C-alpha cells in the first residue's frame, strides 16, 4: 500500500488532469495537494483530490488562493503504477 501511495503522489504532482479542477487558470500549489482513496482494486483507484489554486497579481504578489477539488480514476498498470488518469 505504501508503494501505491508514493506512486499516486508522484503521478498527481505532474499530471495534467488536475488543471481541469482549477477555476481561473491559476497555478496549482503543490504543497496543498492532498488526496483520499475512495475506491481501489487491482486495476484502478478512485481518488478525491484537493488543492489550492494560486492567482497572481501583475506585480508578482499572490492575489488569491482558491480551494479546488475533484475526483479522478487512476488506472494502474500490472506493476501497480499509475499509467493514466480520467476525470470523473
């Protein structure tokens, strides 16, 4: 299970699918990224993902932090690594 958790975390930090949960095309704060496994079997994991979207002002200051969330279906390969994700 620990190996799977590390694979999920690594995948989420670089996956494009999280951008669909943003509201204003801001940057994803990787330090605020959290997930919870809702369902799991040998082929996939359903994860509830949360993070903060950071909106910047033109001067480079943080203008706002917007909470974002959504569900992903993470497909696992035969080694238990995440091969791709689908929005739910």
